[in-house]
């Protein structure tokens, strides 16, 4: 789990929407990028300015296949002309 604090209200709103809709959120903090599900958004009411603690469960990155799809054969119709 990845936990961090923020005072950015715009970022908190987008993370709450992602949590409510069950989408993955992308967070950039201190040069690190974390992608995952938002577990909780908690407000620390005793601080000024307002501060929130956000907990994210990182998702496993998808591994791309190295094989891929075969290349299309373009010359199949060219053989019919000769």
C-alpha cells in the first residue's frame, strides 16, 4: 500500500471520484508514479490548511507479449497479376 498526504483540493476530488467509481488512479509524488485503486481518503481536521491522507493499493502492471501478431501478407494479390 502507498500512503501520502496532500493539501491539493483538486487532487483530492479526483481521487475521491476514482474511489467512488472503482477506477484506477495515477498519483505522482516526489518523482515516483503510482497507479492503483484508492482505498481511503481521510481528512485531518485538526490542521490548517486542510490536509488529506490518501491510501492507494498499487495495481500489477501488465506484461506485454514479446511475440505479438504476425505481419500481414501484402503480396498475396500481386501473384494473381502475373
